[in-house]
């Protein structure tokens, strides 16, 4: 089955066409026969015997884009003047910038914003350090910290190659939660260096969002920073993913008539996200959890477990199921994938319980494509924006930090995460709930603020707010 074309692999073609009947039709046919979708056309620029137009075409992958270009170039009466990859074009010069909140139009403004007036504000903070949360950007600013060791599904690609993801995260923080964020990409060799760097950077930030740090270092870094700092620390790959998975699962259970305590859940991938998903599902009351890593099922007493997997083994898989992913998947109700592409196929889904729930969230390529699960999964979700049911952390992290800042929270507790998940789930009304819609759209701007309100209430309830 052909995979879907997507804007992630879109290009803009400027073409010159002979100004004769059917040239445009032949061009459109060629693009369609090559398996791509025309998404838009600009206004035609008529230049005598030629028509000039800009055409946006969605493709499946980079090699497919080249095949489409070749098909267009092969047409008589059509010439590609120029083209560009729209995703790379979007990233030219980066995706974020710093803008002033106040104007400096004359010497009076300057004397307040900077010297000499700023000295009074500095001394006010010196005399009462808590005022830094009111008188500076610390009130609403998050550091997005990575070492580039576990970026998307790409792996250890380093801090500079990770920067576009961190910029994207900062963009989403601002767009969806009104939170200012800045990427901090660290060139380090050891988790202790991340810890030290963040502790030294922390005075300028009101919260720390850890991102794309490989396990088990991710657990060590988060635990140490939560202990050392009096501002919220949140590893989004762990907890953002877990929050949205729980929200999606709650709504999927409504559709399939299951009870959470009766579920058998298999989690593929025992990195930061997989362990965190297991923890939140366990806290929510899931009956049976089995984790699987490259060596197979995780169970108590198995060799080769790091400290995070040891905890997981001791608190899950009570029957000590062993074997491969395919072995433990048989008879299970739910598959949660936070691992890599193509791990399971349609035959594996057929071995699961009736009407299985499948969350295949590896990015950019899921563990199983929705096309391959069609007709087999009662509810299918991925981490991609070009399929229904995108389990995307953007539903969680902007609202979680917005709520934490609004409540002046010093921590992000388990209760705050559960509250966030419930707010996300409840953002899908019973009338709208269906197999293709178990989580709200990431573009529903009301969701982050519903999450923020729930998180702030939970923070107050947990007593983690500064005066």
C-alpha cells in the first residue's frame, strides 16, 4: 500500500509551461501519476507564449521528490525554472527570535530600561531574591536543554544537529502556551556535565525542559536537577509523552468498552519515554504492563538491565513473561511503541486481543504504519501530524509549564501530570469521540489553557507553590 504524501516532504516548483491547451492538465497528471499531491498553485504569470506558475507538491520522502521532479522535467512543453524544499526553506535562519517587550524611544526610556534605573531593580532582587520571578524574564522563561544524544528517532546526532528540534520546541512553547523558551544545546560527554551546566544556567530561567537526552542518563539528570533546583524541571520525552498517552488511552477505553484495570499493555522501547509511560499507566491503574527492549521482554532478574529498567522490571510484568516483542504481544489489549520503525506488522496485530489499541509513536517512522493496521486496530495513533490521533507532546508541555508558572510552582508533581492528562482527555467531548479522534487537535488553542488550569489547581493542592 502506498504511503501518504506529506508537507514534511513538500517542494515548491516554479514552472514555465507552453501557453497551449492541456499543458497544465498534462503537468497535473504527471505529478499525480508519480504519486504526489498538488496542494496549491499560485496565480499564473502570462508571458506571451509561456505561463509561469508556482506549484506546491507534497511527496512521501526525499527520493520521491526527486522522482516527481524527473517526471515533470520529462514533459514536453514544461520546464522547471527553479524549486526548493519547503521544510528546509522554513528553517533558513532559524525559527525563533528575541523581541523586546518595551520600547526604548528616548533617553527617559533608556534610563529606566538600562542605566541608571536598572540598578534599583537589581538591588531590589538582591535584597529580596524572590522578586526575580516578578521583575525579570525568569517569570515566564524555560531553558530547553539537550545534549543531542537521543533526537527524535535519529539517535545520537550531537548538539548542533539537535538545534532545529530545540528551536521548534521553543516555537511551540510560545505559540501554544505563551511561554518564552530558548534552546540550550550542550557539547558534553557525561551526564554530570549536563547537571553542572544547567545548575549554573538556572538563575536566568524559570523552568527547565530536558529534551532528547538518552536513557539512562536522562533519568539521572532529571533526578539530580529536581533535587538541586527550586524551579520546575520536566523531561518532556518522558513525561510529556506519558501524559498524552494516558489521555489517549482513557478515551480509547471509552470506545472499546474496556476497564483500565483489566488491560494488558505491551510497551516497545525502554528508553526515557517507555519507562515514563509505564510509570504513569501503572499509577493510573493498568492491570498488566510488559516492557520490551532490544533483548526482549523486561522481567525481574533479567541480565543487562540498567537502574531504570530494574525499577521497571520490579514493578511490572508480574508473571515474568519472557521472549520477543511478538511473543509477549499475543493476547495483549494495547501496544505502545516508543522505539523504532517497522517493529510490528499486520500479522502481529492479529495475535492481539479483539479490537486492539495501537499507539505507534516512533518518529519520524512509526512501528507500524496506519495503512498496515487499517481494519485491524480499533484505535490507531501515531506521533505524526499527517495521520489521525497524533499523540504529540505539544498537547502537554506548553500547558504544563503555563500552569506551573501561573501557580508559581517549584516542582511538577505526579498529580500535576495526571491532572494534565485528564484535561487533555476531557477536551474531546463524548459527541466528538470516535476511533479517529481520541485526542484533541494540536491546533485547538483552548487545550493548553485547560491543561494549565488543571495543572495550577493540582500544584496548589500539592502545596508546591512559592508565596
